[in-house]
C-alpha cells in the first residue's frame, strides 16, 4: 500500500510509545490511593462528624453517577434526583411494606429497580437533546414527586417516613449513635461502585461515550449504535444513583419526597462541575468541597451561601472550566515546567485600550451602585417592614461610588495581569 | 349564572390572566433562545428585578403603579443590554451546559443580593383604586386586576404580532430564527438584532414581574420558582415562535388553574405531564422549528 | 454480480425546494468516480442521502445488492459504507491513535465491551498503527487531533474512513481547506486507495478530478446533467458552459 521508505528507528520508537501509552492507560496510578486514604483518615480525625461524613460519601456516589452520563457521555440532565429518589423509596417501602430490611440486598434491589426505570425512560427521552431533553428530565423527576404526593399515604409525602429500621450489616455490625458503622458501610459501597465505574470508563464502551460526547455525527457514520449506548449508560447511571439514594435512606433511617427535588438535581450538577466533569475523581473533589462549604456557610448565613454558590458557578464557567481538578492539574504542570519568567523585571505596560477597559468597568460599577443606592435599605431593622427606603440622593452617591469601585477593581486586575503578561513573554 | 358554568367561567378567566402573565414574561426568553440558541436561565431574575424596581418606585418614590411598570421595563431592558455585552457575549460559542451554569449562577447571585437588600418577606404594591375590587361586565363581576392583566396582555400580543408579521424588523427576526447563516449572508446584522430582541425580551420580563406582584406576592426566589414554568412555556411552545409561546401559555395557564381548582392535591402534576406529552410527540414544541 | 452502490431515482425536497432530482448513479467494485458540479448543485446533499443522514423523498439506495433506503446511518456503515466529511469531523480531544482505534473497535464489535480495558486488545492497536502508517501519520499517533495542522487532520479523516475497511468510500472534498503545501499528501493517499474499493469523490479541483477519475458525473441543480469518461466530459461543450466555464473565470 505505501512506498517502501526505509523504516527508521524513530518510526519503531513512535510505534512502541503509542502502544505503551494505550496499554498502560488503565493501570492504577499511585495518586489514586489518596482519596481513599483521606476518607479513612477522616474517620480518625473527625470521629464525631461521621454522620456528615456518610452524607458526603453518598453525594460523591451520586455525583459519580451523574459524571457517567453528563461528564463522559455529554448528556445534560437536571432530573437525576429521580433515580436517587427511586432508590431511596425502594428500600424504605421494602422495609415498611415487605419487611425486607437487609441492607446490602436492599442496595441491589434499589440498583435493579432504578436501573430498569432508567432503561425505560432513557429509551424514550434519549432520542432528544438540548432544551427538549432537559425539560423531559425535569418533568420526569417532578412527576414522580407530585405522584408521590398524591399517594402520601404510602410515601409519607413531604413529611416523609421516619423511624425506618434496617438489619445490622452482615448480620453482625450494629448501628451506633455516632454513625461509625454507617460511615464504613458507605465507604465500602462507594469503593465497589467506584471500581465498576472505573472499569467502564477505561473499557471500549467507555471510550465510545467520549466519542459520542465529542462528535456524535462521527459516531453515527462509523456504525456506532449511539442510542443503544446512551440508554445503557443512562441505566447504569440511574442504578448507581439509586444505590446512593438507598444508602441515604438507610443511613438516615428516614426518607421524604424532598429527595426528588429539582434543587437536588441542580446541586449534584454543581458539585460535579466544581470538581471537574469527565474525570473519575472530579466527583470526589467537587462533592466534598461543596458539602463542607455548605455545611459551614449555610449555617452562618443562607443568603451569603447562595451568593457564594452563584459566584462560584460564574467564576468556574468563566475561568476554571475544567473544575478544581483542572485547576490543580494546571497548577502542577506549571510548577513542574518551571517559570523562567519569574526572574524578569516587573514592569507595568500600560496600553491605551486599558483606559477603555477601565471605563467599561466604571460603567458596570455605576449601574450596580445606582441599583443599590436606589433600593438599598441600609437600616437592616427595617427589612421586616414592607417598605423599602432608597432615596434619589443615595442613588446618586452610590452611582458615583460604584463607578469608582468598578474602575478601581479593574485597574488592580489590569496591573496584576499586565505584569504577568510581561513576565510570561520573557519566559 | 348556573353554578357549574360560573365555575368554568371563573377558571377560564383566572387561567387567561395567568396565561397573560406567562406569555409576557416568557416571550422574551423564547425569541432570544430561538434566535441565538443562548440558554438564559437568569431570565427569571430579570423578571424578579423588575418587580422589585416597581416596589421601590411605588413605595419609596411615590410614583404611580402604571408609570412604575413602564420605568421598570425600560430600566431593566437597558441594564440587560449591558449584561449581554459584558458577559453573555463571551458564551455564545460555549456549550449549553456552560450557558446554563453561568446564568443560573447569576440568578443565584441576584436572589441573594435582593434578599439582602429587600429582605425575604413578600412585598406588595399600592394599586390605583380602579384596579382594586371588581369590574362589572354585565353578566357577572370579575376581579379588576385580572381583567387589567388580560387587557394588557391582549394589547401586547397585538403589538408584538403586528411587529413580528408586518414590519421589516419582524421579518428579519423571523428570518434569523429560521436560518441564521442565511440571514447573515443576506445582510441582516444578527448580532444587533439579537441585542435589540434581548433588551425588549428582558424589558417584557421585568414588566411581567411587576404585574405578578399582585398575583403572587414578590420574593427574591421568584427568580427560580417560576423559571421552570417559563422554560416549560418556551419548550412546549417552540423556540423563537410568538404563536407557540402564546398557545403554550394559554394551555399551561388554563389547565394549571383548572387542575389546581379541581384536584389541588395533584399540584403541578398536570403541567409536567403536559410538558412530557407534548415534547415526546413533538420535540420542538407546538410551533418550533424542526 | 451486483454493483457496490446503486442509487435509483433518488429525490429529496425541502418543502417547495427540490434539491435532489431523480438521480441515478452506479458504482461498480473498484470504481473511481468523481462527482462535480457548480456550488449549490446538491453534491453534499446527495452524499448525505446515500449515507443516511437525510431520508429521501423517493427512490432507493442499494448497497451490495441489499436495499438500505430505510436503514440508519450506523447500519449502512456496518455494511461497508464509509465517508469523509467536507469539514473534519474528528474526536479533537483524543489522540490520533485513539481516533482510529475507536473506528476499529466499532467495526469488530469490541466497542460493546464494558469490562476489559481498551489497552488489552493489542490487535486493535496494531491495526490502528498500520492504518496510520499507510498515511504516514505514525509520528502523530499520540498527539491530540486538535494540535495537528489542518492538512494532517484531513489525513486522519481519511484514515478513519479507511479503518472501517469499507466496500464503498465517499470522499467529500478531501483536499478542501488543506494548504497547497500539504495537498499532495491527500492526493497521494487517494491515489493509493485499495483498487477493490468503490470510490466516489466530490472535488472542485479539476486537476485532481482528471488525474483520479475513471468516470465523472456532473450534477447541476440537483439533477444528473451528464455522465461519462474524463475525455467525454472534457470535450462536452455544455459542461464547459455550465461548470468549467465558471472555473476558468476564477482563474
């Protein structure tokens, strides 16, 4: 087929290198032990936060399930709480109505039921994409929730089903008040689920998911049964979410319809984005960071927490698209490659377009200032009344102040970035 | 009037008013999504902001309700242009997911900020006396405010319809929604068109928010509570279609009102069921482009 | 023996717009046919109809004697139909080798495996490397596709199609977008194609067409204007008017 150009050693080297890389791709790398060591360490470091710890592990599993469908296959869904809820209620109702309270088989049962529902739902809705698919996923979870409310005699409605009991683990380990048993239980379950997910991700099937996400047109044209693949991964993802939900019920001995909340689907997506999509360890990082921050800040001030989440999302999309893992990797790579530019002198290069940028920021600041001054009730006690007390004078002052602050912030930003631009150019 | 007919008329009337609110607020979202494919989940926040501007104008500055509505619409419309230019424009080439996340983040920030400045207690607005109480239409009496809402809605629909179908601008918008690349090659400046429609859409959202205060009371979480509803109207109606948004608003508005009256326990079940049904049968919505 | 590809009375309309008009086309085994025509003639639409991206309004597509008109894109690919796209459709975030191996894994059914890691099937790796070698891409095997210059990406596009081991190959302007310094790579690759494969190539560059093609089909406004050998087409006055005339004006 090709002309006989003499085979150089470079050619054979390239060939071997390529083979090596792909053959070794799935091998365990030593940093992969870290998350597990940290999880074990937490048990000894924070022994009285273990109920919280279990919930973090459950969220990691939930985020992992979403990663398969969103991060790897690229399917945007805001209704994954549906499967979490199905798993949660499967074990709850099995325990209450069928007297089946063996925990481990409960997890399997939840996985099977959630997975089956995933197959059926996925078969219908995965023909669509974009807004249509998004709304269908939202609608499905919402309909489950509303239907559950219709039969609140069975589901306990939004008040829920308290006081559920489950058999001791493996017949031997009793549940204790501190949630220690639950923690190890959740950790073991997470380890098993993670092993399965890891195998899937590194398998040829997992590779096709990436292909579907990257270029579905191409996948169709090379003969890939795209719909079948998506339904399969959706079902697996649903099953895992179901296991997470089942664990939730078992570790809390309680379940309510709020497990189906839209908020829950949105939250797990934020966790995943935060950690980094399409990565095995993104869910670990994202869920942990989110849960810890939420635990601390939402008790401090729910409003502040909501603002924090909002700004975190905005900054992530604008500057850290690959999530915390991506940022960490970039950082490590930068350190490893060495920054020769650091030795360069720190001169500031002020260009004419910087004035334009300042003006733009001043305008932004002015607008914000105007809005605040126009509306702001600076006497906090009056917030309880129906009246607000902005004044024209205050609006005017705040507008000017806002402009100044806006320009100021931008000036600082420019100073920092143009210095590193100089440094970078020299490296 | 016989009892059952009375109830039906009431439901239709309330449903119609509700539908008008949905249409006014959601139409901007539909056209901008159809035109640019940009998923703006902060749209609800614009509506909420409009509502609070009306609250401030009427309560702190003593301006009448109707002028306040107009001022709020214009103000938010103008501010939204700034948003579009500074933030949204960077994401036109991004994935849907990134747009969803950015705009949701903005919505959260807005809700938190408004909660901080206005407090979480639902706000109301002082209405002119002719909007309070009932209006007598001969065969029975109807709540004046809802009648007002229906009239405003109908007027806006007429204006928008005229602009869409009978003016140059409207034709350009429809062309660009239909096939963006071809519209550009024919010389239509789609970017400028988008800024215009975005501003008008956000202004209408603010108007809708202001009008909603009397219906639901206004809290900052209005921004996300009703967002799903707006998305439903947009998805079911079809992106970029005036007719579609109107039809979807009517269907959702009337069926939701009727459903909540007849089976209050079912809550939002009917709306979600309709959504799923329509989208499964016609994924692009009533009048969406395939 | 049936033809590799037989297109019968193919029609496609978008509302009132009749973009493909009663097209008949046959590719025998080993065919080297060029599809030419002015811009907007509907050449890519025809490829999309043959591959299954679009459904025809009427007509039939027969692949190796079997009617595939109602089957999906993927099914046709599995039956031996491969295509390249006018604009590269590659997995830009993956390495070149992973791109090729994706194709091979789909072809031999290995892609359905959820359990065994990709690297353990060395046969696939070896074959992938062979395909890369045939197009002189071995050194780029571990580079991410998006890091390659456009011309080499185009070669990967062709390698992907070849990795399907197709019986029928449709090339949509393979040299499009490739800087002239690199276009010889594409042309050499096309010239070296397996003589058993039936190849249909859309091309605007008439040098390439006359060098490569044994038969030429001229498409104008969605209909087959004329077909024949390169000599016949070159001598055909009407073709000159309709198409080659335009080329000469462009210079």
